[in-house]
C-alpha cells in the first residue's frame, strides 16, 4: 500500500514533466471517495508504537468500537507494534483526538460530515456525530504513507460530507446464497468507502433466505437448506449499525415468487405444482392478488420480518411481473371486470396499495422497484428506479417522473455491477447532475443511488471480484462533489484503493488467482495471469444467453469467473497507446509489453494440454498473440520509413475483427488500442 502511494505520486509528476498536455487532473492524495475540500501541507506526522487515541464529547458505544477497529487496521497496514489496541475514552497527550457532539442515528439524512486536521501537534478529528467520526477514521487510514524515516500521515486539513444521503449496495442472496462471512466482509468494505445502505434481496424464484418461524415451509421447501436464521440476521444488523450502515430487507412480490409458491402453492395465480427455479430469467409464477388469504399470509410474514429488521424501509420488489398467469386465470379476469380494473398494471397497483396498508400498520415506508408507481400510491413510498431511457448521463423517465410527483427516489440504472460494466461507465452516471433540468424539489426528492449485484452468475467465491473495486468508484459518485469526475484520476486512485481494501478481508484479488491456479493444473499460472489481465467477461446478459447456459448448480470456477470487469493490463495498454500516438515521449514502452504478449500463447498451450477446462480459450490465446505481433509490426512501420504492402490493412482489420470474438465467455480488451495504432499508420500512408 505504502509503496503504491509513493509510486502513484511519482508516476503523476513524471507524466506531468514529460508529457505536458497529457497530464490529467490529479487528486492530491489517493483517497476514495475524494473529500469535499482538502488542503495538503508539506509536513509529516510520524507514527510510533506509542500512537494512541482519545475520545471526547458525547457518543454511543459505536465510537470506541470503531476506534479500536481503526487501530487494528492501522497495525494491519503498517506492521507497527502499538502499545495498545483498545480505545475506551479520553486520554491525555493522545496522537489522535476524536471529538464528537452526539451519538449518531443510522437513518437517512443523518449528519456524516467531519473535519480532519493533521499537523506537528497531532491529529484532530471532529464531527457532530460518531458516525461522521467513523467516516473520518477511514480517511485517515487511506492517507497513511511511508518513507525512509517511517510511517506518517501528511499534514492536511480536510472538510468532508456526503453529497447524497442514500449510498447503497443491493446484494442478491436469493439466486445464489451468500454465506455470512461474505456479508460481514462486505459490510467492512462498505464502511471503508463510506456506503451506508445494505439492501438484501432475500427472496426470488430460486430461493427464500429469511428464516420464518411462522411459515417454516418457506425454508424447508423454498431454500435448498440455505437461509439466514433470525439470530444471524439480528447479529448482522447490529454489526452493520455499529458501522453506520442500515440493512433493508426485500421480499419480492407479486412476481419472482416461485420460492414462496413452492411452499404455498395455494397462493399462486395458477393451479399447478411449483418447483424452485434453477435458471435465470423472468418467470411466470405470481401471487394471486384477488385471494384475500394472500394478504393475511403477507401481513403475518411482513410482521415477522420487521421484528428483525428495524429499518424504516421495507422493499417489496414489485418488478418484472408479466401477468401471464393473471391472464390465464378466469377468476382473476372476472375480478378485474367486476372492479373495473382494465390492465395488469392496474391490478398490480391494487395489490401494491393493499401492501402499503399492511406496512403502514407496522410503521414502515414501502419501497419498491419503479413498477410500483401508481396514481394512488402514498407519498411515503420510495421509488427505486432500475430502468428507463437515458439522455446523456442522466435518466429521464422513472427517476425524474417519481421525483416530480413528490416521491423519494433512488437510482440504480447504470449501477448494475453484475452487467460487468467498466468502472468508468458507472462512475460517469450521476443521479442528479447539474446539467439535468431539475427543480429544487426534484433534487431534494432524489435521495441518491444504489448499486446492484444480482447473483445469477455470482457465488461466494466470485462475489468479491464482481463487487470490488468497482463499488468504491461508485461510492465516490454517491459521496464526493459532482466535479470530482476525472476518469483517469479515478483509476489511478482505484488501483491503490483496491489493494488497500484487502486489509478488510476482501478476496477480490486472491479468489481470481485461486481459480487460475486450479485451471493451471499444476503448471506455473503466470501465462494465464498475463492473458486474464487483457480480457473481460462478456457484458450485459450475453455471457448467459437465454438464462439457460448456466444454472444454480453450474461450476463458477471457469475462465470467465477469473476475469474481472476492468482488465488492468488492457486499460493501461490502451492508455499508453493514446500517449504514444499523441506525445511519443514519456510514455511507457509499448514494445516490451507486446513482445511478451506475442510469445504468451506458446506458454499457454502446454497448460491447456493438461487442463481440458481451458480448451475454450485456445483461439482467444492464439489471437491475442497474433494481435500483439500485429501491434509490433504497426509500431515498427510508424517508427520507420517503410510502409506495409497493399493488402496489409485489409488483413490487419480482418484479424482484429476475428480477435474481437469471445473466447471462454470473455472478450479481448486490447483491440481498441491496436485498432488506433493501425488507424494512425493508415492515416500516415494516405
């Protein structure tokens, strides 16, 4: 971590001196999310084994626990032998003095601001609430550096507060169950990057993960034996509360209800036998909104859930109900005619309003995906926007429509991590950009955003690498000022933060390497590491066409599972190509990298011979070496007076087109860089 911070600074200043116009806007420190205001001075406050922490002012039990965790992380990062690692209260001559005014509440709109001042006298962290102090402690950990004298924190003054009140992560634990240890380390990482909402998608067609003591059939028939006990959830929620994070439950109805109907088929809209779904997609099983027993059942179930989840918000899902079973049921059709209900959307609105009455009784605010928006919906409802048309970098449909009607809204469109979008794609999405034509009330109603990790293709071994480090970049979009949006600077800091996040137990780096070691079948996995750094999983839903290539029990230890959404090697190469074509000085050496790639396939071949699972990447590996050789040829032509033959460009473009095809459900990401080299040569020839 320390070496990377120093390298981060060195690379920037080298680029600034040598490349000139190619130097991008640079943050002063590798912090993420980046603070609202920062003033960096020249001095350094060195850390010693006598480093201690004092807590002053009013606070809850949260702050001593968070301060003790801070000390443990400090030791993890530096290896210092501290004289003590437990914080109990006020101490004299403390290196770090934390001053708070009151205990914070884990609620939307709570004050999470803090100020941090580091000088020769020590470190002073001030905040109104102990939650704000917890956010500041994470910032301190991110700015620890080192030199020949030891570890230090630079002299700095930071004033910081979140831009949006709602900074969430939705984790789908229904389609693939995530063990508790995954949830706990997710909470730790969320706190590290100042997220404050964990939304658990607890039910779907593939499983029901909440322990119901009133309806045990939901677990015995609808969960494959994998669910969270009420005690486990209570402990998880208490831990999240300590970290300043609210946990929100989602029971998805009336659609996505196969798991519920497997246990209670009498509540379905079709007289049939229901079984747990094993594939991905949108399925027909739907609760019957005309059956009064359905509302009795949901009333009791919701009452059981709210006793465990103290959050004022209760997510009912409400998405993707196609109404097929409603259309096929004559009794439902007769009910609609008698009530003057003309469409399935109106019937779902009837259902939604009935659930709103139930949740009102339990003093909970209904939250649901945008399909719940209806004319008679109470203003207390929260509309969760997940789809819609986009104009520039902003949604112009459900999010703004709901905000205009006076509803609180949050945005997830653009933040679907399971779609394997690059970090930059989500980073540039803004829930409420200045450029959007929004009224003051509309802006006030947009609470923030929530990234989503749907788990059709995500299991415990891969969830970290699918979430992180991209979630940190989106967390910055939710926390930092809007003008903090330089993509290259974001990636420079993200590379550092990615390694730092390993201190919190994340496996986003180690798990992909573990998959590669398995695939290497006893061989040195280095050739595979070189190749995996140049590819990314297929985007969107293309990896699993029709939702039927993979099922619940498929192996998720394939080549694509070791690949990540932002192939760092390819990203750096494409940046270096841009630098080379525009500056040609001060850029990283393209040739040495290309030479390594051009010979990599011959090293992959003997591994494939002993690992049948790798045969799916044979063409991909071969094409990567061919593309690297093509790039070397192109650079050679650009740097000499020689010109290629008449058919060279045609053949080059054919190769690039062929190499763009997927291999092992992944796609080669250096195509753009090499295409730009070829285009530059073609321009010179013309």
